[in-house]
C-alpha cells in the first residue's frame, strides 16, 4: 500500500493516478476540512480531467484520512516554499512529514520525496531526521527523490505522459519505485542519485524563469524606445536556433517563481544570471502598474476605480492564485496607499480581494480601462464586449480596438 502524504495540487492527482492503475492508496493530509471534502466525494480544486480521475480512483478504493499509515511506501508531496529573506528552501513541511512517518513506519520502508527541494536538502535535512530516530538510511529506511513535472491546466495528461526522474541511494530501490510510477507513467523514467534528481528539477524551472526574464527585459527595452516586442520576438523566432518566450505581467505559480530562488539562496555569489532574472520577473507587476498610470494620464482617466484587472490566477484557465502577478500588483498598490482597482476572474468564485466582481458584464460596466492580466478562454470568447474600452493587454491577445501593451 502507498501512503501519499499531502493531498494538494501534486499529491492528490498522484494518489488518484496510482489508485486508478491498481495500486492500493491511502492519502493523508493534516487539513481535516480537505479530507472531509474528498470523503464527501468532491475534489478540492478545478483541473481538466481531475473529476473523472477522482471517480475512477474512488471506484478502485482510494481512501483519505488525516492519519499516517503503517506501510512500506510513502510519497511525500507537501509544499516547499522559500524563505523570503534568505531565499533558501523552507523544508519544514517535508521535515515534519518525515518525522510523522518515522513514528509509524516499519523497518524497510521507502520514503519518496516528491516535493521540489534544492540540491542537498535531503542529505542536509531529511537524512538526519531518520537517523536521529535510530534508523539508518539505506538499511532500515530507503530514501528516494521523485520530483514531479506536471503543469497546472494539463496535469492529468502530463502525469500520464511526461518523462520522470527518480533519485535513489540504491539503484535497486530506484528501480522498485520506477516500477511503481510505471503503473501509470507512459514516459521514460530515468534512475539516478538523489542530488542529481534534486538539481535537475530546480534547473528545469530555473531555465524557464531565466528565459521568461529575457522576454520581459526585451519588453522593457522595446517600451523604452517604442518598438513592438511581439513582432520582434516573432521575427527572431523564425531563426532556426532561437526560441524566445513571451513577456507577461509577471511570473506566478508555485514553481518557476519560487524554485530558482533556492539556487540563489544556496549559491549567492555565483548565481548572477538567476538572481537578476528573478528580480526582473518580480518587477513586472510594478511595471504594469506604471503602465496603468501612464495610460490613465494619456486618456484623461482620473480615478483608479475606473480601472479593472481581468484575472486573479497566476495563469490561464486554472483556479490557482499562488504568487499571482495580479495579487502582487494589488499588494503594491495597497503599499502606496492607493487601492481602488476593480478585479474580476471567472475562476475565483469566493471573495479574496477588495472591489472584486463575479460577473464580467457588471465588471466591465464600471470601468474604462481593462487590464488583461490573464488570458482565460472566457476573455477570448467575450472580446467583442471590450469594443468601447481602453485595453492594456499584458498577454497580447486582443487584435483590434484601443489596445496598449506592456
Ligand atoms: N509565463 C510568462 N511567459 C511565458 C511563459 C510563462 O510570463 O512565455 C508566466 C505564466 O504566465 C505564469 C508563469 O510564467 O505566471 C509560470 O507558468 P507556466 O505555465 O510556464 O509554468 P507552471 O509554474 O504552471 O509549471 C511549471 C512547469 N515547469 C516548466 O515548464 C519547466 C511544470 O512543468 C512544472 O511541473 C511546474 O512548474 C512545477 O511544479 O515545478
């Protein structure tokens, strides 16, 4: 039986996927409300294909509880935020989960850490927890790192199809866990050592962060001298060896905006490109805010409450708001003691910020300038409703009308 610890964005789909493919699974989460929701037959977030997967897993006998189970295999998928001051990974949730496992697990058990951690974290923080409990890693307890790679919005497909990395002290254990993931994973699974697995995961997200920062810096250069960054990127990308990403209002989510900081925290004097890239990405919400004030001035809009932000999530067609650029922009605005911006997102049905609307028409009727922060399908489908608005399109999706860009 596999006990999946942490039933969030990664743990839940992983537990459901394993269960749907014939593995006996019990999911554990300390959040009793979350466990109650799952036990009431409801999923806890929206994701394409998740409800169907949930039904399959229920039919296959998956169970949810707040108790850690006595078993031979644990998969830990709890959050790993970063410390805002030191930039280092905050492994405390992983450490706590492993401590709880140590209370119940038998000798010979394998603990698979799925949570993203910086290179060396397992050696530095997880191994000692096991050893101070009187167990020896490699003999009494096997440690494995199997970082996930799935993208919100396409999680179910990617869980099935993406290649994976498994890091283990011992190849035999690595291959045993590879077999477990092979129950559902159709991609290639590479078995390596733990530190390499830790590093590859962080490097993948850092690669993307650096490339997004490059696009964002190009947007700033082009704004400075009134050039069309999108046309320039399109033309450059016709070069066979160039593939520039898209600028945007900032980088959100729990991965690309977080993991690269782990490397900056651990190697501060040698992470120049990464540090600068993260700083550029983090500057984008403020850059958008400045654009808003410029456009207001140009169009004689005197009240910030005639401006509305479309989109609260960190990216399109998901209900995930973690590290969202819109929330960062609103915080910045609050810090300047100038709240008032209106906000709307079709995926966020509860009230999370001031001046939030739950109906697109009502939102649009109250504003002159609409700022497209997120390219949800809804706004493509309703773009005709923007005909008489001034638009700051941070996603470059609106092709006609009175449109400004970042
Ligand atoms: N973004 C841009 N410009 C771009 C692409 C993205 O500004 O050209 C922004 C998005 O708007 C968003 C943020 O970056 O705010 C990140 O979005 P994303 O969709 O690229 O990535 P995530 O964070 O949802 O998922 C990433 C993925 N990692 C990589 O692409 C290397 C996913 O495969 C990982 O599993 C996930 O992080 C993770 O858990 O680490």
